C-alpha cells in the first residue's frame, strides 16, 4: 500500500512539474516570474548556417581531430560572446568541415567576420632601413618588422574602453589588454629596448597602429589603439578573448533561413502531432474501451512529460526533432497494446482481475524491453554518427522511447490497479471477448 501511494505521489508531482514547464499560465499561477520556453532550432526560427572547410594539410594525422575540435571550441566561444541563443557548432566525423548554425542571426556578414578571422595579434619591433628610418616610422609592411614573440597568446583578458577627450566627451574606443606573467616580461623587454621608437601592433599581418614608446613599461596591462569604431573594437576583444583559430578555415557554404518558413513548419508539425495523438487515443478507446481510455490518459501524460524534458534539458527542437517526437507517440502506445493482449490471455484463462493486470505487465516486459532497447540503440547510433538535423531526430526519439517505457510500465499500471479497486472494475472486462468477469 505504501509503495502504491509513493508511486502515485511521484506521478502527480511529475504531472504538476510538466504542467508548470509546458504551460506559461500554470507557471505564472504558481508564482514563477519567468515561464519556460521551447528552444527552437535554425529551421524553425530562422537564422544563418555557415559551413567551413578546415585546412589540415600541415597537421599530423594523429592531431587532426584535436585541431578540428579546437576550431569548434574557438568558434563556440566567439559565438557565445556574440549573444547567440542555442547555437549549434559541430565538426564532421572526418574533421574536414565545421558546421555552424546561428538561430536568430540575420546579419550573415557580421557572423562571418566574427567567426572566420584568425585574430592573430602581434607586437613587432622596427628594423632600421626597413620599417624605420633614423628611428622613425617608415613602413607598414609586415615583413619589415621583427618578431619579438609577443602575441595574443600572452593575453589574459581584453576589453573595450573609451579614450576621453580634453572636453571629457567620449571619443574613439580602444582595447585594454592584460598580459599573463610571460607576456608582461616580454612587453617590458621590448618596450625597454625601443624607447623613443615605434612599436608596431599587427592584426592578421595588417598594421593596426605603431605608437612611440616613451619609456619602458613594466606593467600587466596595455592599451591598443587603431582608429576603431565601437563595433570593430568589440569584435576584436571577443576574438582575442576566444583565442586564435588553431588552423585556417575557409567558408564554403552559407545559407540564410527565413523565419516565415520555420513558423509554417512549426504550425504544420504541431497539427500533425495533435492529430496523431488524437487518432491513437481514439483507436485505443474504441478497441480496448475503458483500459484504452486509461492508456490514452497515460499517453497525454507522456506527451506533457516529454515536452517538459525537451524544454528543461534543453533540447533544441528542429523539424527533424519534431518528427522524432511524433514518431515516438505511435511507439509509446505499443507497450500498452502488448500489455493489454497479455492481460486478455490471463482473463480468458480465468485469472482474477488484479492478478491479470500484474501478470500482463510482467509477461509483456521482456517484449517491451527488447523492442524499445533496439530502437534506443538505433537512436544512439544516429546521434553518434549523424550531424545536424539527424542528431536532433535521434535525441527526441531517444528521450521519447525512455519516457514511453516509464509511462507504460508505471503510469498505466498504476491507473489500472487504482481503477480495478473501484466500482468501475467490471468495465475492465469489455475487451475480454467472452472471458469471465471478476
């Protein structure tokens, strides 16, 4: 008895939790200021998809996977700093390409500029007769300046600040950088030997600025100026903080997906999901009568709980992901059908109702386990070897399979046993086809 009450309590708690997550009105009713929302993928809310080719020609075969993963991590840090919600960044299994999906981003040029630049910042000292003439600036050519070993790799932080003019009006933005311990030593050395000479700052081998060094600077911070506007200064700060790309990348494909297409697709998918759910419930009700109706209630619980998990994890829903969820609705009722058919066999043999219910669930478990586990293995394989939309389909299908097993074996079983102990128990014999009612 205690165990049954505990199970019922857990089911009620799960149902209330799912309702709070799924329905904003319920969340507001219980006092939550912010309701939960579905995380929509690129094909649903629109945005930008970029495909980059990685240049691994100079990388050893054993290190190519790490190099491609490094590209993913750098791009991920840059995109997160841009404020994109739920981006999808992944490499192909052969490490040759990186696919970047940015939901909600309409300015494709801004995204390309932020992601694709290497942002390799270097300090270089002058060479007399090339970059310098009588100690003064003479050339902006990268090769005319000498490497001192001080690069963006020695930064611990970069941020935008504003240089104040004489009238205290904000003028042009600049980049404030902080060095790590090695960077501070290198910066002190290079400024110490270049007093009254320019020190060049290059970004991707293009000259940003070449300020004169007035004195040796032994400090953990410095300022980079280069006629920045606010947008370019923010982009550079993001790139410096994210780090340089470990290997060169080339944009090979770009695609803008409009939100209108996504909205239409969502509406049709929602209609298909609701229609599929209702048709399955109608079939169960007609064929199995009251038990079918009870299984349909469990199916509604399944749908609510699954969607709540999608929102809470969160799972970024795509059209393929929605298709996986709709497919799992049909699969969710399979377990109930197996259970009911086993129960019919027990009732026909004259077993008491409660015993038939318990035995039906126990005997059906092996079939339910094997069929669902085989589908779950398929979902895992699709997720591991697939990418993009295929992974979205695999995730929603896998979650749906796990939740369906829980609802069939726990929720339906609990409801049937509860009804069997009431005056409605005689109606449970409607499907027995002449079996003796208990």
